C-alpha cells in the first residue's frame, strides 16, 4: 500500500515540525519548502515571489471588473497565481508518483485525491499558536504578542482562501480529512510518535 | 495520569463499537447505555423515556411563550429534560471520579472538562453511515435506504441540538475535541487499534 500523507495545518500549530518528524520515523520523502523552490525553478519566478503568491488570497488578484463586465486587460498577478497553481498541481502528481511521501500544505489532499492520500489536519487554539510562534521566532523578528496574533489570523485566512479557491472545499473542515489533531498545549514530538503509531495500524 | 476518554459520535459512524473495543484494550470502564439505566433508576422515569429525552432536541420542549412573555404554565417535558440532564451531570462526575473510563455521548467532553478528558469525535460520510446501519440492523427493522438516511440525519440533528443547548458549543466542531477520526470505509477494529496505540503515546 502506497503511503502518501498530506498535512494541512494552521500557522503555529506545529504541523511542519510534525511532518518532518513523521517523515524521519517513516523513512519517506518530505516536501514543504522544496515545492516552492522547484516551482520557482520551473516558472522562472523568484522563490520569494512564488511563496508570496501561494500564501496569498487568490481572489484579491481577480481580474478587474466593472459591474458585470470583466475588464479587457487581464490582471498579471492573477495569471501568475494560476500558472503557479498549475505547476504545483503537476509537481505534486509527479512527487506522489515517484515514491511514498509527506506533503505539507499546497492543497495536496485535494490535488492528490486520486492517489487516496491519508489526509491529516493539524490545529490548535490561539494561545498555543502564539506561544509556538514566540518560541520559534526567527532572528531579528521582534513582533509583539498582538502583532503575532494578527499575523496568525491573516496567514490562516489566506491559507483558507487559497485552499477554498482551488479546491472548492472548506479548509480545516473535518469531512475533507481522515484525522484532525489538536496540538493545543501538546508536545509535537509526542504527537508525532502517536500519529506514527496510528499510521502503522492504518497502513498495515 | 488519569485516563478519562470521551467519544462524541455521529450515528452510524461506529463510535459505540470503537468505544467498547478501546475500553477492552485499555482495561478501563465503559459507559454508554449504562448511563441511561442509572438515570432512569435515580429519577424513577422509564429507561425508554430517559433515552427518548436525551436523544431529542431540548428546544422542541421549551416552555410555551407568546410574544415576549413565557406562558405561566411550565412545560413538564422541558422540566424533565432539565432534571435528566442534571442527573446525568452528577452521574458523569461520579463515574470519572471513581476510575479511568470511556464515556460515549452524553455531553461528557463538556461535563467533564475539569477532569481534562481526552476528547474524541468520530464521524463518517453518509454512504458509510448508511452501510453500517444496514449491516447492524436489529431484527424486525426493515427500513429502506432512504428511510435510514432520514433517520441518521434526524438523530444527528437532535444530538447536535442537545449538545449545543447544554454546552453552548458546536457539536462535532474541531475546537471542542483533541482528535477527530473519519471512519468512512474504515474497519472499526483497525481504527480502535490505531487509536489505542495513539493513546499509549499520549498517556505516556
């Protein structure tokens, strides 16, 4: 049985760390930022730009329209958003075809639905997410607690919009996943072990 | 660490079987129908009536009101609904105090929040729930597929209303649980083993 695992995650929920730990335990490939790098290479756009587009709300760059008529000049940002998504779609299919893997974010659960992936969603309460963001803050990043809270809300809203725009499904809604894990006040290392053991039984 | 596990479940999702299997594997007490029996004993109402009340929408038996004024005669069904809930509240607290246990339904995750229970919610797609209901149908029950579908929708709607009325929380909404498990097309025995192994790590 092929093991394709997708992880949707709220910002600050520890989903990325969980994915990395799981891939190490399962000895399978792990894709997260690598996807951005590869798309950037294929589309000849900068990594930073690709990241920005895939973390933004696509509807914000909809073609300009006045009343019921679309403006004749297409919006280039929207066009690039579609190009990047198409490339992402193609790339994820290639990766899932190649070997067992874990893919974090990128609408992977939706794009790879024909491969029957095991779809995990990781979430936590606001307090835990803020705490995790403070603990892992990158050097030079000096945001106040309220700024971090705002950042989390904004990133999660954009992730939801991006997912919903391309999948026509609700991000984080249980019917789209096999297992939803609440990481509030949880030790991610422990949760990774628990999910690993859960999967051993499911993939048996 | 005390192990109190609560299981919320959609009708036909296999949540009851899961609870029973888990309790056998963990060697801890399991409460489901036993709660109804004990409440009936304590309130001197019939088991069938207690079951009916705890599976109904409490707002359907709200005191009668005309415009903004509550009718002076209280609705006896509503009064009994409150009496049963109070007894349920008291009983669950006693059970959780007594020993490690698994409690299925009965707003247990909400009532026992001070005991920090591990809160599981079990759900499945309509097709799987119908299939499970057909497989486990009791003798003499001859419902058509469309009647079963209607029954599932009605029971789940009432469970949601009952939970929401007493907890002021949304039934099945991920923020109220620690782990949500999709049992669509799943073998409950396998899922029980997976959750058992998951819990072994969490309760370590």
